[in-house]
């Protein structure tokens, strides 16, 4: 069978779905990628906001940057760098102690490399989803995944009941694919019935996750009293990190934009009160106010932001890695790969590493047909 006749469906356009789709397409496999969100990126996406006076603001509201330690991943990142999709973010990082109200551990320049997508974190996924051989469908959530036993094909059905086609192979990059969390968040049953691939699915059933709230802030003037553009907080029950988005390469500098990240404990506490369903505007406004107040209590900021908005990541970080050795879950008979950061490590590099493993399994499976 030719690779092109081997159709693979990909669920998700986060970095693992996008890398996998592009790797398969480069190997001549015909790929259709489905993403429930309006645009690509998943937890590496970029948020576009408009203020009341019509000013457009962009925020990296998921991963603020990523680092690389594995040579195979570095090789790919260098290719992206040469294509102008990523650049090094050369700011010094530090930590701020709420007890002493002082900065500690201000880094020496160049002590570690951090990469960002340019002009936004989503640029990498966007480019990969547009590569030749990848057909990407955004705003199309997969509601049900069925196995056609006689034909030995996967059949995908949209959340609206639409038939999305049949595929010889399937790769899924969402950790909630079989999890009852889907029902708690959306009210729908999870797309994949655990009975179809029990050995794989069981590992995903109780995968612990850590939530995070972020707040996007825009200031008319630079926060000149803050000596660094990225820092973590020590001894705060509310804040964990702060990043100045407008200090990243190729960003607009017409305003100074910061993204504050909450601690997981703070987010868990809010979720315990409000539930897992989409948070209301009242909740988000309250969170935005609380995180801003904590930031202001550092004494570092004297001006008020002209824009503030919170976002919730219900499962920002997987709190376990379920396939450290194999790097993805793989059912050879049904040609189903499940990959993502939850397989290897809770970061962009872990997601890419897992995507490589899943693409390899499927590529080998095409060659053996
Ligand atoms: C606030 C925050 C801070 C972070 N900080 C860092 C950091 O500093 N450094 C770092 O390396 N990493 C960081 N991360 C983690 C990093 O973003 C993730 O590890 C990585 O982006 C995961 O990629 P993924 O492809 O595995 O998953 P995801 O990006 O979650 O992709 C899964 C995709 O599947 C889609 N999907 C789900 N269900 C369906 C369905 N039924 N049908 C269609 N599509 C579906 C989702 O919409 C999503 O786009 C951070 C994450 C967050 C949220």
C-alpha cells in the first residue's frame, strides 16, 4: 500500500498533534487533523484580545517559553529557528520573595536558552498545521471515535454528529480522551470508549492534573521598577510566575503586557468552589482582581493596568508521566497512538518527544502493510 493511501486522523493541534501531523505528512502519509478550538496551539496558543477602544492585544496565555535538552528535539527547534518560527528569549530570569520583598537569584546572561514562538507561541503549530500533506480542520471537535471491526478502520464523528471520515490510523493527543473529566467539563461523554483499548485507556483514566489560572495585564507605560522580565514567586499562596510578554522578540511594544500565573493550590481552591464547568465571568473577574492585588502587594507596580482578564487552564500540567519508556501509548493492531506531554514530561519538550515516538510507530506500521 502506498503511504498516501494510508489515511491518518490526528486529534488535536497542540504541539504534539502538530509535530506528529507534520512528521507523518513529510513521510508521505495523508493526514487530516481535527482541532476543537478555533485556532492551533492548544496549551501553546496565543490569545487575541480587544480593549473597549478597539486596541488589539496579544498574550501567550499558555506556555510562556520552552527549553530543550534532547538533541533530537533541539535539531527540530533549530530548523524552526532557521524558518523564523522561533527565537531565543534572552531576558534574565529571577525569583521574588514575598517574605523579604526582594528579588533573588537574578540570572547571569546566557545561562540557559529559552525559546519562544514568533510572533506568538502559536506560530510553530500554525506553520506545521499548514504544511503540505496536512489537512487541518479547526473548530471541529471529535465527539466519538468508533472502531469498524470488519473494515479495520477508525471512524470519527464530530461533536455535532457529523461524519468526519474513516482512517487507517489514529493519533490522539488529548489526555482526557477517555476520562470522565470530559463529562464534568463539557457535559458530553468522552470520545473514546475505554472498552476499545482497555490496556491503553486504563492508564489515562485517573491521570492527575494540576490546574492554573492566568491573568493577562496591559500597562500603558513600562513597569520600570521591575528589574527583570520573567520571574517566579517564593512564599506566595496565590502567584507562581510573572512574564512580560511584550519583552519577547517580535512582539508589539506599544503597551507593556504581563501574564501572571497562579499557584496550582490557588486554582484548585477556586475549582473546588466553582466546579470544573467553564468558569463564569464573575469568577474570572474575581480571579483577575485577586492575582493583580497580590502582584500589587509586592510594591513593584505603581500604575493600574488598562486591561486585565483571567483565563482558566483546568488541566494545565499533567502531574504524572504515563509512558516514560515507550514515550507514547500504542495499539499496533488497531493502529492507535496516544501521545502528548502526559506520556513523557509536563512541558513542550516532553510533548514533542512523545509526538516523535507516535509518528514513528505509525510510519513503521505503514511500511509493514
Ligand atoms: C499556564 C501554562 C504554563 C506552561 N508553562 C510551560 C513552560 O514554561 N514551559 C514548557 O515547556 N511548557 C509549559 N507548559 C506546558 C506546555 O504548554 C504543554 O506541555 C504542551 O503545550 C502540551 O502540548 P500537547 O500537544 O501535549 O497538548 P495540548 O496543547 O493540550 O493539545 C491538545 C489539543 O487537543 C485538542 N482537543 C482536545 N480534545 C479534542 C477533541 N475531542 N477534538 C478535537 N480536538 C481536541 C485541544 O483543544 C488541544 O488543542 C505550560 C502550560 C500552561 C497551560
